[in-house]
């Protein structure tokens, strides 16, 4: 029943209704008790009626679509790189209007740019297919345009890192354009995605990794979605994400040299999106002593869960934000997989699992 309500788009409204009913039952019990009426009757009654009215309003305006046309969002060309990344947040309610031809063309140019073979870390190909259809997803409302990330059917973890990195680069470009986005992994009905891909999907050769809804943000959102977004905005502190050892146990002093030169690169990784906001990525810095001074050699990125798909995608998203931040600060570097014997990590635990490194390049 939950899955059916989830994918028919009713679950986010019925949750608010159920909570409202609980408060109304409490108010009825308070009325029967007959004491402390302001606390046991009037307060739960007011809350229950308010929640019920809100749920009815949400159904009328969002589920049934009886709402006025909203204004177009403005571009964010005036924001610097770090403020742009921080301004981006997942959108769970979209306007009914389609992307303009200009915005769609700019978005697809970014797709073409960031999925080029020479822009990838690995050697496996990835695709971001545009689909204009109301795919079955949850908990998004009104989404009807998507980018579908497709990888080869045979499993390649580095390809999944590239999916996260490439799609996040496109997401950042969309944010610059004023176009909102929402990463969707387990919340997408695979059969719906495959159906609308049609001949662009070969089940023997392709694998749908995730989808990303694109469109213009609506000011109207179901109450449950607003609460969920508020909870999802919480992030782990930097000392729980960046470390100075390969086992990710000793917090990194991000505000001390030589790491302080990377400025807000740490912050934008901290605010990277991830499946269920689980924040499964960690980073360990590697330095060496040069002329009596510590120099950054590389940053190693790890996954803290055994997830075969969403953990490496999350690592790729971190890579995109880190790389974009370094580019903004004119700090040269590139991504590569460092062999285990070259990392000198000693005993290698199962988790956290190493995926890829950002290696510092000499400044010209």
C-alpha cells in the first residue's frame, strides 16, 4: 500500500492528513476528559484543523493543479562559484511550465560537454538522456522533464563515480541558469523510466543509475515535503568528513596551512547531495615534507558504506564540487585512481572504501 500511494503521488498528502486525524482524536479525548480544555481540547483541535486545511489546499493546488501561473526564476550569473554551489538545493515541487528552448539547449550543451570521454576519470562511457515525460517518482511534485543517467550494464565502479561527477557538473550549470534540479535514486520507478526511454535503452547493454528532475521551482510544496527538506538540510561537521589519515579517524585541520589554501572547497563538499542525505563520502589528505614545509600531494575520496551504486555516485558528486572549487581558486589538479601499493595505507579495512584521488599539479 505504501509503494502504491508513493508512486501514485498521494503519500505526501495523506501523511499530513493522518497527523491531523491524530490531533483531532486527541482533542476529542480532551473534550471527553473535560479538564485543561485549552491544552487538551482547543490546542490539538486548532492544530488538527490547520493541518487538515493545509493538506486540502495542497491537494487542490498541487495534486489537481488548480493554481496560477508562477513567474520565471532569475539566473544566478552574479554569484561566485562557492555561493552558487551553496545556493543549490533539491527541488521537490516544480512549476507546470516547460523549460524554455534556450534553457533546454544550454542544458544539453552542458550534458554534451561533461559526458565527453576525455572529461571522464574512467574509460567506460556514460550517457545523460533527456526525457520529457511525467516519470513515476517520489516525493517530487510536478516534475515532467528529466535527465536519466545510463551506464553500461556490466558493473564498473569508476563509471558510477563519473556519473555522479558529470551529472553534478550539469546540475551546477542548471543552477547558474536558474533551473532547479532534484537527484532521484531509489525514489524513481525503474519500469517507468525504461518505458519512456524507449529505443534509447537496451536492457542487455544499459543500466539506469539514477535520474535528475529539471525544471523551474514552484513556491507551492506539500507540507510533508517542506518538513522533509528542512530535515535534509542538516549536514555533518567538517571534522566528521575530512581526515588526515587513510582510515578516516583523525580529523583534518582544514583551517590550518597547507589545507587552508583550499578555502571553501571543504564546505561545498560538505553540502553535496547524497541518497537519503546519508553523507557516505569521506576525504583524507596526503602531504609530504618539501624544503621543511608540508605540501599537499593529493586528497583521497572514500565511501563509508558497501552500497554498490549510490555510494560511488555520491563520491562523484563530491569530486565535482571539489574540482569546481579548486578551479575557482586556480588550484591545479586532476583525478586518478592511485594503486593500493602506492597509497601506503598498511592494513586496508573493508570500509571506508577508497575510490579515487584528486592529485595536485605543479602551478605554472
